[in-house]
C-alpha cells in the first residue's frame, strides 16, 4: 500500500528533473514517506531481481530516501494468482506478470504475443512489444485498472525440459504430463501438441517436478537455472516454442495517489531497469547452455518445423485468431509476418 504522508513531493511540479532540482537533496535522509511494494515470482538470483533492486537503489538516491521501493521476489507475497488479487486490491503496488500467465485471466488478449513460434529473434520481439502491439495490449490492461509501465521485462524464449527422456519431435510430447503456467494459451498449445498439460503456479513448480505430479515443464534458461530446476529435470529440448515477458503493472488508485514527480522517478527507473534486464537475458540465453550442461542437463536441438506444423494441423492459430480478433491479429502480423 502506498503510504501517504505528503510532505515534499506535492509542492514540486516538473516531472523528470533530478533530485536536486526537485528539492530532495537538501533534505535529511529520513524514513521513507512513500513505500511501494513491488512483487513477482522470479528467484532472488534472476536478473529481474537484480535489476529491480538497482531501480530501488536509484529511486532511493534520487529522492533522498523519501521513496522506498520494496522488492519482493520469489513469490514471497504469494503465488501469481495471489499477487494478482493483491495488486487489484491495492495491497501490492507494483506487480510483474506475463500477459500469457494469470494476467490473461483478466485480459485474455494480453496473451497474444505468446503464440507459438512467432518471433525469430529479439529484434522482432522488441519491435513488436515496444511498438504498436505492445501499446495496444497496455491499453487493454489499463482498462482493468492496472496501469502498465512502458517497458516490458524479458522472461525469455522458452524450452522444454523433462525428467523422462529427450523431446525430439511432437511424438515425444504425446501424453507427457507437463506443467504450464496458469493461462489458457499455454494449455491450448500443449493440448495441440498432444501433451497432458497441468496449470500450476510457479511457486509450486519445483515440488510438482520433484514429486512427479508432472514430468516436464517449459521455461527460459534463466528460470531453469535460477529456480534450480536442473535438480529435478534431466533433459532440455531447445524448442524456443514461445517467447514471454512481463508487464509491470501498478494498482491504479495507489499509483494515482502519488505526486507526478514521484511517478516520474519511479516509472523512469523501472523502465531503465527493464532495458538493462533485457540485455542480461539476451546474454544468458546463450551463456547458460554451457553452465547448465555442466550441471548435468542434457540438451538436444530438435527441428522445430514439425512442432509448428502440429499446431497448424490442430487449428491452433486459426482458433486463437478468432479469439483475439482481426484488429490485434493484423497488428501482430505487421511485425512477425503472416501467421495463418
Ligand atoms: O511461471 C513461469 O513459468 C514463469 C516464471 O516463466 C512465468 O511467470 C510465466
């Protein structure tokens, strides 16, 4: 919850100025007057957490200690489902969540960028998400009173891991008990592959794999590494079947209760950290292969075309096109090319 004891900020006007010009630097650093809770599911060692903490340090510095961004990684404040309720109610001020994950239970179209095999590379990813499609999705999210910051945080291209055997072709997914996050697009995609997907929140993923409730999961290498999944998984197929990222959403009421100069400092630092984190992830998407292989994860590189064909044959793209509607679909196709 934003703690409102307006003292210094409300008298300043110009957004985007440095702390000195806003008058913060002359003040004695004291207890924060504005405390913002920023929560998400990623592990302590994930670059998102590191970059979020850097944003918090800069915000503290630039406001002479008057704004405290409290960072709660690793599902400390609950599962994604719990955190979504809390950010809606205002108990959490800022929440990072994928548009394909629980956020899509409120804003179904926010998941459109998770369609299978649509992004060839990061260049196309950011052209799309920093461009017209991202803006359209942020508008839809704002309609449910969650205000998205401008820049998304990368959650990476996703690959499939299992404890049972390598996945070389769609046939190897047949009947596989695989964990997917809590979002309809994920379930639909893995059903189309012929697998048996189970929706499980990230905070229960490790134990679900350990106790063999499921035999596989799919995630970025950064999450496979930082959530220690290598301890409970043996094989990793480099499928890049989808790409994911997080919207950073604010509870509208809490956000609007902040003076504009505070909003500016908080949002610009969060956006800066998102850009820094994107660079970390791009590097990790290559360097972690060796690291994880050394830890014992067995990699294989399947031909992905048969997987894509399987989705086409199952009517995956055409049925989601109907759900998302022609307007969003055509915006997406402007950057990724024809999909159906
Ligand atoms: O739950 C997951 O697998 C994660 C961390 O990648 C997401 O938030 C979608």
